[in-house]
C-alpha cells in the first residue's frame, strides 16, 4: 500500500530512477567492452629480425708515406723531393694514372736537443719532413698488390711506409634498403611462428625501428651498439637488424 501510494504520488521520480538504472547498466556494458578492445589494441608482439649478406669491397684507398730527416731543413727537403720522385716513377711503371694519385701537403717537424737533465736545450738537432701519396681506385685487387710490392723501394733507399689499404663498398645505400626489407620479413616469419604456438595470429605492423648496420670481416661475430664498418678486409659481411612491433589477433 505504501509503495503503491508513493508510486502514485511521485510517478516522475520512479520513471527517472528506472531510466537512470538502465543507463548505468548500458554504460557498464560499453565500458567493459571498451576495456576488452583496449586490451586487444595493446596486445602486441615485439620481434627482432635480421638479414646478413656477404659483400666484396669495390673501392680501395692506398697510402704511401715518405720521410726524410737531416741536419738542415734544406737538405731534408731535397732528400724528400728525390724520394717522392722515386715513388712517382715506380707508380708510373705500375701504370697508375696521375689523376688517381693525390700528394698531401708537406709536414715539417723539428727534433730538439734534450740535455742530461731531461730538458729541452732550445737547440734543433734535425729536421724531419714527410709527405703522403694517396691512391684511390676501383681496381681493388690490382692496387692491393701494388701496396705490397711498393716496399721494394725500401731497398732503393726510400724511407717508405706502406699503410694497410682501406677497403670500401660503394653500393651501401642501395643495399641497406634491400636488407631492411629482408630483416622485416625475417621478423614477420618469427612472429608468426611464435603466434601459432599460442593459438594467435599476427596482425598489422604497429611500428618498426631499424638498428645500426654491422659491416665486419667475413664470418666475424663482432657487434657494436654504434655499428661497425670494417675497412681492413677485402671480403666482408653486412648485417641489418630491425625491431618490429606487431598487433596480435
């Protein structure tokens, strides 16, 4: 009787409460569904993919350094000039074109006299002059042989230092694009293998981050957070790494 009386007296209040209750139920359902969709949206798998290829250097930089040390700068210069001419004549015999050779600026150092107390006396004992001939070419193997044979000039009185050649690869920009694609495919294959073992499916790529490239000597296991670019080896390996985030379905 009392409830019926209240309903008769305040019909609008009870109607409003009913609507409010229904709205709360619907909101709860929508909220619960939203949480599930949010979880699915954030259900991701992060996989690292890699790709590795062997490459062979197609460019070489060769440096031949010549030095002279004499009691006066004039004599040291004359001696150095004669030695440089000997090296240039040798390179000409080896059919090295002039436009492949760059002669550096001459460097001059003084050799000071050191007294018995270990201090510089202010007197110059000798002058040391040096110059470097740099050769650049895409004839890699031929110039690698020249760098070894050039030491024969030492027997002719040339103060020659043949530095280890630098071996470079000039098509890296093109190769990087291809290897990133290969590394991404590798990541996708790994993600599918992991997902299938858990009864899930791999969805779209959410994000991808390319790591540094490692260019190492053949079969080397060396890695660096900053990347490696080996220039001491004719034959190298290049490795690309990509971290990919996949959505899970």
